[in-house]
């Protein structure tokens, strides 16, 4: 038991995590490519044309996985943040910092494709639908996190301040989501749900799940690349970074 | 193993109390002891492996160039910014575990004014005491202000006072607070000759009473004795 | 407990000596609310419908103005360090500062809101709900805002950053607060909204001082 703990803490140091991440990155890129190819193939060629929505609906194969990922990444970010505050490990803060831009990107893709989807479906680029609105607020939360970290010069302070914000945010995300939903039903706005289509074909669900896996692998690969860059940046003054072959050149 | 921090803390307190009156010739056990301390500011290591012991009645003069980490050391000592490595032991227990019990016995005056410009010296002193959970009557507060030559200025908002007078308002807290450990960052800045004499006399009294002090200063200190930590 | 009252007394005393800052935020509230009819047009029916939303958004923005000062002045003159190093638990002092902030920035808004509501043709019962919702909601704004104020302490561009961090977190308060009045006007009853607002207040009163304390310690390191 204690052996295992020591083993895990070994990888909590940036020095030992850096090469490990370097080894993992190609694998995650490969998985991204495989899942992406299968997912796109299903979504473009296998999934049937929707009776009501025509071909335009196919954007949900991007839209839904992106929305899922944007929420999931926020949870993971908050988990790293909490771990960093509790155990005072430096890598946790770096992971949270590395995840934030990807999460923001996912939220942005979700909003953007939502608008693209809304135009042919509802005839307007934007509706104050509960999902879109809470996604927008989630996007703001990401931007706030990134802005706070960017505004603080001392990286350790930036990590801790960001961690507190992420934890406050993660408590608030469900509250915001339900309040927006409540607001939406009260105003009886356009609450057209993509999941409500009468018979969502099995193949569509599979397509979305595989695309979600693709996005997931992509997020991990990109976050690992970013965390490597952050490690190099913060540890420039240490001996082990100066000894790295890629730095020596 | 059962461990009762409250109990052992009490024992430590009693021991310290006994040694408050220094007996010449005996070895006094240290009340504040720092070992293997290192501090990092940003990504730069300011100092490492720093250690010292202070017994009741002793004081430490922290010396060093600008930017050598004097203020960082004091801030680590009082618990504002935790050190990267090392332990700070007060009455036999690490300060981060003592928390409020340590802060009750310690007074830190940084190079900030730490007084409210809109309030009068009297209000400043009384409110500062109230925030520490102590009550301070007018007479005591007045006496402290008078000691620092602020007679006639007690009811004037601090913003009308000069820099040196503001500093004196802050230093009056040394008298009213009853702390055992004084941690003072550049206490002699902005003070005139008379005030420097007053302050060094006050520190002398504090040490004679069995108090401890840690000071930074660029000038040679007008207080006899003292250990030196050079950063 | 005496220290808790002492910090409230101190911050109120300071606010009294710097009246202009409190009044600025209050007049900002009045001006923002009065600008909307000019921008939208004087049609009474429309104004009545959007009045709760306008009043709430203006209250949010006006709170942002005063939040900047919550810890920044204490930070600048070094008294915040003394608060952190005081033997009194920091959480208690922080809670006291939040209460004082509400008394100087939230409570005036609550008292002023009915006057402004009359301009928008809200009737007496709607005004009552508005005051009730603000009474529950403005402490919530002070509590959540304090976390943001502590996080952005001494940070580049702190004021703008503060709004970026805090305004998204104000969304539930805005929805339930403005929604309460709207629901009342449309005859649905405001009880649900008000009880949710009260639940959020209870939650924030428990967590926010704690998170603010943690953020302050980080900011002072």
C-alpha cells in the first residue's frame, strides 16, 4: 500500500512527469485519429438522414461531444485544483492550468456549432435555450479562470488562486445550470432539445459516443503537451531542464 | 499514539514563563528556534539552511543587502508566507500548528503604515486591540501615545500627521499589545533621533522583561547584545 | 465575538469618514436604472415588464463598484496583514467585513429600490416582493463578491478582472431575484423564487467566508 503511494508521488514531481508525458502523447494522438476516423465515418456515411431536420442535424456529432467535454474538463480541472490545494503538489496546478484553454475551446466549439445548428433548425443564430445559456456561462467561467492565472505573476500564487476559483466555480456550475433551466421553463422560451427527437437512431448514439472518445483523447493529448511546455517554462532555472537534449540544442 | 496538543502547549508555556526572568550564568532554553529554513520568492531561492535560536531576553538582528530576503524571512517567521523548507518552533511546537496561540504572543510590524488614515491615533489603537479580541481603555491607549510623543495629536485623523508621527502611532502598539515576540521590519525608518532613542529604550525594556525581538535594520543598532543573522 | 462586532464598527466608521465612495456607488445605481427608459422608450407596459431585471442588473453592477474597496484599501495600507496575524480567527474578521460591506452597499440599494420601482409603475405588492428579494439577494452578492475581491487582491487590472470572475457567479441570484418579482406580477407567486434565494444565501453564508479566507491567505503570501 505504502509502496504504491510512493510510486504515485514520484510522478507528481514535474521532473519525472515530463518524460512520462512525452511518451504518452503519441499514443493519445493515435487514439484521437482512430476514434476520429471511425466517428466521422459513422456520422457522415452510416447515420441516416433525419426525417425532420435533414442533413443539418449532423453537426450534433461535433456539438454534443464538445458540450460534454467542456463540462467534464471543468470537473477534472477542479479535481486537480482541489488535489493541488490539499496535497500542495506543484504538478496539480500545472495540470489545471493546462486543461483550462482546452475546456474553453470545447465550450466555444459547443456554442459555435450550436449557433450553426440553430440557424437551419430554428431560423435564428441564437436562442436563449437553457443548454446554450449555461454553456455560455461556463465559457465565461473558463475565461475568468484563464484571466486570473494570467494576471498573477508568481506561478505558485496563480495556481492556488486559480484552484480556489475552480472549486468555487464547480460548486456553482450545477446551481447555475438549474437556475438557468428554471428561468427557461418559466419564460417558456425556445427549449428545443436535440435529445428529444422521437427516435434517436442507435447509430447516431454510437457516432456521438465515439466522437466523444475522440475529443477526450484529443483533450488529454493537448493537455499533456501544454503541461510539458508549462513545466519547461517554470523549471528553466533547474539543472535537469538544462540537461534535456531538446533544450541543449 | 494519543497526543494532546493543548496539554503539551500548556506545559511549554509554563516553562517559558519560568524563564522570563533571566538568571545570569544559567543556560536558558530557547523559546523560538528556527532550523534549516529556506525561502523561495517567485522561482528564486533567496536563502536556505538558515537556523537560529532565541531565548527570552535575546534579540536577533537580520542583516543583508536589499533583496536578500530580510522581509521574506520575517514574513515566514510570522506565518504570512510559509517557507519552502524548514521549521519554526515556538515554545517547542511548530508555529503553523499553534496558529492563534502563536499569533497571540507575537506582534509583527512591517514597513507598511498599518494604520487607517481616516481614523485618529486613539481610534486606531483601540480598534486594533479590539480586533485582536482585547479591550483597551482610553487611559492605557493615551499613555502609549504619550510615550511616543503624540500628546495633543490623539484626536487628529492620522492623515494630517507626518510620516514619522504615523510611524509612532504604529509603534505605540508595541506598548498596548503585550506580545512576547516582536518581529519588526526596519523599525527605525522615518524616525527622528528622539524617537529612535525612545524605541530602543522600549525594546531594551521588553528584552529585560524576558521578551524576544527579531529586527531588520541597515543602521547599526542602538541596542546592546543581540545575535546576528546575515543573509 | 467582540472582535466580529469591532470589525463591523471599524468598517462602518471608515465608510462614514469616506462617504463619497458609498454615495458614488449609490448614484451609479440610480443613474443606470434611469438610463434604461431613455434607451428603450417610455412605454409603461414594457417598462413595467423589464423593471425587475433592470433593477437587479443595476444592483449587480453597483455592487461590483464597491467590491473593489472591500479588501484593497486594507491591503494597500498594511492593515490586512495585521488582520491575518491577529489572534482572532480570520474567518470571523472576514465575515465581519462582508457584513459591513452589505450594510454600506447592499442595504442602501434595498432601501432605494422601491423609490426607483415606482418610476417603473410597479404596484405596492410588487414593490414588497422586490424589497424582499433584494433583502435576500444583496447579502448573497456581498458574500460571493468577497471571494472574487480576495482573489484579485493586488493583481494587475484587478477591477475589470473582478467583474469577469464574479458576474457569471451572480447569475443564479439574478435569475431568482428578478424572477421573483416577475412571477409575482404574472400571478404565479414568488414563494418558490424567494425560498431558493434564501437557500442560496444559507449556502453562501456557510462557504463564502471560508473560501474568502483561503483566497486572502493566498493573496498575501
